[in-house]
């Protein structure tokens, strides 16, 4: 449905058919990732994912369509940390994540390296740890520091238009990290209870992703738009439930 509406809008706006199809596909995937990322950070509340998808549709009317690869990496990092799938990541999974993140780092998305390093480190420290992820975390840190040292990357201070986003992150950290509850949702495989500590770690990754992009400019903010709608959807649903 979103694909059809998006491609119709692109054609009416004067885009060529091929370009309209590509942009419509990216728009549809963006909404999907808004839904999927919310499910990863707030699996107990499926309605929060619907709110996030709705917010994503509204945001796409005014903001640029985000690139998909950073969102794919974020989803990977969430899943190896929270273990919602119930499947322990294989060596191939770890290498694939590292290669994807390394590519993004060298294309200017240095934030991904720090997020990868943190996710690998936490997975190596939490219950049912994968010890090799200590090595992967160290590799991510070295690559990130090297790129930061050799590249002309500017770290910006928070501007006025980012104050609202900072407030959103603060509220999210309070209601979903500090006051986190034991997850009720079971894993996809073997239906095992999810770890509260792993869920908190996943939300910390989301929080760090949002916090770091505040210092990287508007383009970085737009590049993870579905994550912002995921954080917004989860926080909004929590507030609605408390008001009832």
C-alpha cells in the first residue's frame, strides 16, 4: 500500500518511472524498518510499532528518504544483542556485520563503528556470551579511531532544532532503560524468556545511536529516521498507557 501511494506521488511530482520505483521502494523499506526496529526495542508492545510506522509515514512527507544499509546494520546489532530470535549468532553472522559496518565507516558513517563495538562488547559480557565478540569489538574500535583520526570529520554542537530530539532521548532513557521491566515476550525459537539485561543493552544502543547523531549534523539525523520514529513510537505508547 505504501509502495503504491509513494510511487503515485513520485510520478505526479514529475519523477521518471525508474526513479519513482526506486524512491518508492526506499520509502516502503523505511516504514518497514520503523516497524521492525520498534519490535526489537519494545517487543512487548506491538502497538508501539504501529505508532512508529505511522510517524514514519508523516516524517517522509517532510524529510529525505533515508539510506537502507545503516538501518540494516542497526537491525543486525539489535538482534545479536537482544537475542529475540533465540538463535546464537554464528561466526559468519559476526563477520558479515563487521564487513557491513566497516563499509559504512569508510563511506563517512563513523558512528556505526562505535555502535558495532559497543554491541559486540555487550554481547560478549551478557548471559550466554560469545567470547570472540571481544575481538570484534576491539577491531571496531581500532577502525573507528583510525577513520576519525585520518578523516576531516566535524563534530557539531547541539543546535536549537535538535533540542526536541534530545528531550525525546531523555524521556526514552527514563521510561525504557532506567525503568525497564522484565520482558514478557518469548524468543522466536524455543520460546525462551528474553533477558532483561540484553533488552536494556539493546535500548542503550538505540539511545547511543540517537545521541551520537546529534553531534554529526542534520544529514546523520535523517539517515536513521526510522530509529527516531521507533524511539518516538515506543515512548509515545508508554505515555499513552500511563495516561489511561
